[in-house]
C-alpha cells in the first residue's frame, strides 16, 4: 500500500516537473492551435468567395476550397507542434505526405461521391420548401425561402427526394388556364389572349406562344395560353399577364366564368308540377298516383 502511494506521489512529481518545464510551451501551442483554426476557417471562406467571383464551376470551387482548407489545417498543426519542440523538418515532411494523400483520395473517390443537383444561387424546390440556395456544405443545404425564412435541409434527405431545379434551363413555360362563360365570344377571347401575349415584351418569341381550347367544362369553356419566359422573369411575367387578361376581358365584354348554379322555378298546382317532374324522370306509372 505504501509502495503504491509512493509511486503515485513520484508520478505527480514528474508531471509537475513537466508542467514547470514545458508549461509555457504547451499554453503557447494551444493558443496557436485555436487561433490557427479560426484563421483557417476564415481564410477558406474568403478563398471560396474569391473563386466564386471568378465564375468557376461549383465542383472545382468545392474541391479547391477543401484542399486549401486541409493545407491550412496541416500548417496550423505543424506550427502548434513546433512550439512543443518537434523538429520542423519532420513536421513539413509529414504535412507534405498528408497533403498528397488527401489530394489523391479526393481525385480517386470524387467520381463516386454523390453530387447535389444544384449550386449556390439556384432556385430549387426541395420537398415542401421553395427558395434560393444560399450555401452548401458537407452536411446541409442552406435555403432562403421567398417569405424570408432560412431553412437548413440535411443533404441526406435531399439525395433521397425529388428535387426541382428551376435554373437547369434558361427559360420556363408559363401555363395559364382561363375559363370564360358559354355565352361569351370564343373566337374573340382567343384573339384577345393572343394579342396580350404578343404585346408582352418578356414573352419569348421562340418557342412561340400558343392559345387553344383546353376543355368544355361544366360551367365554362377553358382556354389555355402557353408561352415562355426567362427564369428570372417567370413570376412577374405570369402575374402581370393575369392582371392584363382580367382588365382586357372586362373591357372587351368577355365574361370570366365562376362556379354558379341556375335554379328554375315553375308556377302551377302541385299536381302538374309533380306530373312534369315524373315525366322528366321517365316514370310514367307514377302519374296515376298524383291527383
């Protein structure tokens, strides 16, 4: 028992001697490590922004930023270990080997790493969220919705669900369905719609806009207008077209249909009404039972 206690005391003495001898170096190494990690993160972010301003491909930007960040981390670790008395030559040799190994792993395995079907700045729909991509890291996608919310979506969920990217093509089709009453002039309505599309400067000439009858519904004739606009102009163009159609149809006397029911009232005694009702239903036998 006494021997064990003596041994523990000796160990504490040795630890105290080490702290006394290397305490300043350990504290300085920790300060260098913490400050270096913060600086490395900021420099990597600045490096990414610089590459993005050069309008380089997002895949290249991500790979270059990751390599740059790894190199900074290795330099920070080398600087911290150097304050603990480890030789610089050994540190730089180890750092160089680690950089080469990291670059080799990225080059070899990058084709097998799943790619996200969008990049920063794209407008996407992921699940129930619609907005613009503000940033992408290894774990999350930061999405800014149009009502001002910032949503962090795990990339694991995105890879498992359908994604709509509205920036894969330069233009987008605007689909409008207008229901007019059966009493309105159909040909006039089609002509008016075509004129509205032709007068809108944001509607593209190719593909050409089209107007045609879509359906003969229960309470209206459905006319559809199909046109194309640039992605950046889509929503404003669509909203403006709807407003112009409503105002122009009102001016031209074309009635836009809405759900309604026609009620027909018949005057006369109940017997005649009942007989007429059963006549309409094709039940001749019931007429003898009514008066």
